[in-house]
C-alpha cells in the first residue's frame, strides 16, 4: 500500500546512521578535551535527539504521501457495504 517504501527505509536508515556516527565521533573528540563534562554530553545528546525526531517526522510525512489512496478508498467502500 505504501509506494517507494524501500527507498524511504534505505534513505532514512542512512540518515539516522550518519547522525549516530556523528554523535559518537563528537563525543569521542570531546572526550579528549577539558570540556568533557556531563553537561556537554547531554547537550550533544540533545542535538541527536532533536535530529532523529526530525527524521521520524519526515518518515511519517513521506509515508502518508506515498499511501495508495485509491486502494484505501476501495477498502473503505468494501467495509462500509458489509456493515450496511
């Protein structure tokens, strides 16, 4: 029912993987400095959280855009006829 679902999965998985790589690398770099504090870790973690939320929102929007509406309408009509 969702068109291009494989493309969505691949693209969004890679985006999230890149965010995780960036997060780990940023924490690793930070760990070598005097600024390696819980506050800084939480700040960087917060950036990761916001970025992943943005991607999850993209996923939701793209899935809704890719749903085959005609099929949904046919299914709804079929279900309505059975009830009536």
